[in-house]
DNA sequence: CGCCCTGTTGAACTCTTTCAAAAAATGTGG
DNA sequence: CCACATTTTTTGAAAGAGTTCAACAGGGCG
């Protein structure tokens, strides 16, 4: 882990974070060289960041090295604010970048005190954001089979792992969710069926049983 | 526009919206039939929604009909909360769905409304979410050329429409942002150059001039 | 000058889409 | 309950967009 409190400086008056947090907040600046990591996916989210100058990329990776960059952050952009205590993606300097760093807990404490209620609303929005981040990785970097496996696991989890899963949506809806055509979705279903990862239950093709969640997780990862 | 205050009912105790808003908030329920639109992209965001039962899809569309579904919302999920006054996507019933509807303004009023104009944390997170929603449409439904045009317009705007645009990132970064390979990005650059939509400036291929923003917008739309 | 990094271009290949047809499921009316 | 129409899903074959593998070109820097 990097030591981040190298350059302690007075927060700029116009900085969003500084404005949000007020002057009493611990706030320092650090300069990252090209390619340096600001934080990694899975690390504890101790700080919130705002760019003073330079460019930062935030991204997720699949285990085989496929990478999906969520955003390029330029001057004044904020990033790294998490709902939970863990960073959901990695942040790296694209160019040399000067970054303003604020303690997450002190920031959130201040917000909670000053604007009670906004914190819980913030939670809801952050949850949507989290879903969107995962979905960008899926859309940008997964194959048709990966996508369908991920979709089935998502539905399985949200429906609380039922024995027989009833999908409320048709193949076109699934396709438009996964960035595919309905024919490709149908073919992917057939492959998973032939490979014994699922079977259809009853007359309809919308009721199905996941036979091998492990294998689906493998595809998704 | 639909009349939504059909069934006025006491908010469920465990509902997120009710919990957020408190019991004094105007809160009603409405049942949407399969295929019905809850709200459309671009409409005024008067209400916030939470699902009681059924499934709702939220999506964006390109002008030629390509559709990208952001999320399927199931029981208890909240959706439709916007930062600004306009809905950024469309919401429709996948199945018959019962939805709890709350007035946005009364919800936000209750949640200690901050003074207008000042940056809020919620604003910052919502901006990230908004970007993610647009990017999902790009990743799921746009061609390589569309994607590069969208990227260039995004950078152009964020760099305040400079004459000569200096990209801080290399082709691989752009590729990983757009869900492409670096070779495809390079080819797309060459096509846009040959079609006189941009030209490279100076020695490097990271400095460029947008020659026809209109045409790029056309590609992106 | 030569090396490394970044970017471009070509050719073969692969995955997904498109177009087409048939099969399966759902709904309707007698 | 059955016949018929409609919608949804599956499957096949051909076409297309993007990837992969490979070679090369140009600039920056020791």
C-alpha cells in the first residue's frame, strides 16, 4: 500500500470534495506517475479521490486478462467513492496525475451529520451504479456464453436460488440486456442445455433448472 | 400521461421508499399490464418507483431501434430516481407489475433539501451512474465506428472543444474503454481520417483535430 | 545509431448477426 | 376440448463485423 499523505496542502477553494467536506476535513494531495496504481479492486476503500490534473482510468478485469475501462477521469472528476468498504474496481494513472485525497469516513460522517437522509438515498444510487459497473464488464468483454451464464446466475441469486427458475422475460429482452440477438441467446441456451448445465422444466422454455452452478460460475469468471 | 393515483394505500412498513420518505409522504400504488410504459426517456421525472410485484425493464434506445436494457427490476427494487428533472431512460412492464409510486419532490423535500447550486455527494455519484448508463448503450449496441465517434465527442466535450485535441491515453486504453481491440480502434481512426471527419496534427497520432463534428454526431446517434 | 514502444495495415479466422424456415407454446372462439 | 391464428423459440446457412496473428513503419530516447 502506498503512503498517500506525502504532500499535505490546503484544499483548493473550488474543489468539489473540499466544498463538500468543509475545511475541517483531512485532505491531502499526491502525484501519481504514469501507470501507477491509485487503488486496486478489492482493496479497502479508505479514501475518496478527486483529480487536480492529469488522467486516471478506472477498470475491472476478468481472470484471463480481459479488461474493461469504466471511465477516464479528468480534472475535477471525483472517483473511488464506495458504498461498502471495498473498492469495486482498480484506478491507475494514465498520465502523471495530481490527486486530492480525502478520508472516506470523515467525508461520510460530515455528510451524514449535515444532510441526514441523503446518506440512505446515496446507498440506493450507489447500488445501481455498482450493477452498471458489473454490466459494463459483461457487455464490453464477455462472450455470448459468458453473458448468458452471468445472466442466469444473476437471476438465480435475485430469485433466491429456487429449484425451478421462472424467467419473466422473453428471449428478446434477455438479448437486449446482454447486447446480443435473440437467436444468439437461444443458441447459447441450447449449448448450456446440451452441456448439462441446465434443463428446461415443463412445457415452456422460460422455466428452467440450473444443474451445475459451479460450471456457470466458471464460465462467468 | 397516465393517471397514477388510482390505488391509494398505506405504504408497506418494509418498503425502502416508505422508510426513506416517512409516513407523511404521498404514496400510491398502480398496476401496470404487460408491455405498458411506466415512464419514457426524456419525460419529466415527477415520481420515484418501487416494485411491489412483477418485473420492470429500464432501457435506452438508439434512433434506429437498437435497444439496450439497463436492468430488470424485481420486487422491492427502486427505480426512476433522477438527479435532474428528466428521466434518462424508459421503464416498461415486462410482466404485469404492481408498483408503489412516490412524488419525487416530496421525497427530496423530506430528505433535507440542500441549497440549490451547490455540489452534493449524491450529485457526484449520480453523474457517474449517468455516464455508466450511456456507456452500457455504447458497449451493448454500437458498432466500432459508432463507438469511436462517441468517444471522440465525449473527449471533445470534456476538453471544452479545443482546436487540437490531445488524447492522454493510448489505443489500447481506448479499446478497453470501448470494448474493442486496439487494432479495431486503429482501423476506425483510419476510416474517420479517410472520411475527413478528423485529421492528425503534428507527429503523434494522439493529437487530432475534429473536422466534422456533425458527421460524428450522426454516427453516434 | 539502434532499440523500444506505439500505432498501422494485411490476411485468415471466429463469433455473432442476418435471413429464412420450421417447431413449439400460447391464446381464441366455437 | 379441438381447430386455428399468433407469438415465441429453435435451428440452419450465409454473410458480416471484429478479432487474431503477423509484419512493418515511425518517433522518442538512451
